[in-house]
C-alpha cells in the first residue's frame, strides 16, 4: 500500500522531536542556541519532512484523493493536513531566520527560536497521529488494488529523484555564493 512508506517515514520524523526537546532544555540551561543543530534540523524538515514526505502525500496521495468523491469527514481532515503542511513550512522558515538573527547578535531572537522549536514539537506528533490513526487507513478504501500499486510505484520514483534534487540545489547554492 502507498501509505506503507509514508508511515515508515513518520517513525523517523518522530525521532527528531526528542532531539528538539533536548535542545530546548540545553538552551534553557545555557541561554545559548546551537546553530549547527538548528541548521541540520531545518535541513531535515525541509528536505525530508517537507520535500520528500509531504511531497509524496500532496503530489501523489492527496492528488489522487482529489479525484474521488470524499466523505465530508475525510475532506475536512485532508484540508487540515494541507494547512498544517503550510504552517510547518512557515515555522521552519521562521526558525532559520530567527537563528540567523540570533547569530547576528539579536538577543531577542533567542526567544523566537525557542517558540518555533516548541511549535514544531507540538505540531508534528499531532499531525502524524492524525494521519496514521484517522486518515491513511480509511482513505485506502477509495482506491482499487491497481490504483494503490500505481501510487506505490510512483512513490519509489518520487524518492529516487530526491537525492539528485538535493545535491543539484546544493551545487546551485554554492555557485551562487561563489
Ligand atoms: Fe502530512
Ligand atoms: Fe505525514
């Protein structure tokens, strides 16, 4: 089923949450942000959680669901999930921006970094639970076995492109910086 890889990806996304909690604990103790950890976490959220994972949800599963006559309950959850993806992108962008301001010596930005980490800690477990427990399994009933197989196949293709896209972006960034 096409939701298999998505649920496996949830298990990795969940594991970033205790890491962020530990960083919050450390910030609280030292009053300092670890900029490298924030940058790595932002890259994880952007490349893995958003581009690779939300990408497959929106560009494959939700795209196919939009062709179906959905029960209002499923339509409502899908709208919420899409909104939460938008919100997650905004929070991650704001986390990176406030980390940069903090590094430039803006001490007020420390509180914004803390707030954005708290936003992500709150959002992801709830978002994942909504998908795992209330959405993915029931919506599989809208699809035939063949449609499910086609989506799974498309998911592998989607993933296969990701590593190339990621490093093309890195080279382009480096070219721009040179
Ligand atoms: Fe999602
Ligand atoms: Fe998800």
